[in-house]
C-alpha cells in the first residue's frame, strides 16, 4: 500500500491538515503504545474523509497556531505511516496541549494517559514547552483539566535528563 503525499491528502480532503493527538505522540517516540488509526487535524471542516483515519477539525485561527508547532520531517521511520511520509506532525508538547484543550471544550481528540508516556524519550525542557503551548493556545493551565497530571510526567523527563 502506497502512503499518500501531503499534497495528495490535501487535494482529497480539500483543506490543510496536520497529524495530531496520540498519532503525533507515537510519532515522537514518547510512547510504546500502538496507534492503529492516524488522527488528522484539519483547517476547518472537510466534507471528505479518508478510510482508516480519524479527522478532527479546528477553526482556522487555532489551526494556524498549531501549524507553527509542526515538525517538517513528517513521520519517523518507525511511525504508523513509515515510509518517509511528508505529512506535517505536531510537536508532542503541543499535541498534548491541543488534545487537552479540545477535550475540555467537548472535542474527541485522542490522547494517551500520562502513564503511557515514556519520560526517558522526552527532551529536556518538555514541561516548559508544554506550558508555552497551552498559553499559545490562549489557555490558562489552571482551567484545563489534567494539565497537572501531564506536567508531572513531563517534569519526570527533566529529572531523567539530569541523571
């Protein structure tokens, strides 16, 4: 099976997209949990779908913010779409922040539980980037449920890096 290029996906669904939610976390290597269905975030609502893909929409303003937090390299060689896809992928700190905010307002973006994340795979500074991601999205971290749980896991990454 051939993996579609970003241009082919964009043409099919009719709008810009990026990989988010738990798919972005798996791609980053921050979990060993398997994600069998990629999760795409679209700029606005797409009237088209892709088989085997969860599609979540964001308003254009939020999508444009998210797009500045993507990795231009696409999926890692052992990611769910191995084979060198050029799909834009959210950085893991923003993927968590976006998913928590989306779920807080009634959305369904999938995110792994904090205990499914591997602090040893996270880089130094993950807690600060996560908090910056939340504020970039215009959120007060004290108002978004479960921020503390993820922050504790991410803080474990800094302690692991210092060992």
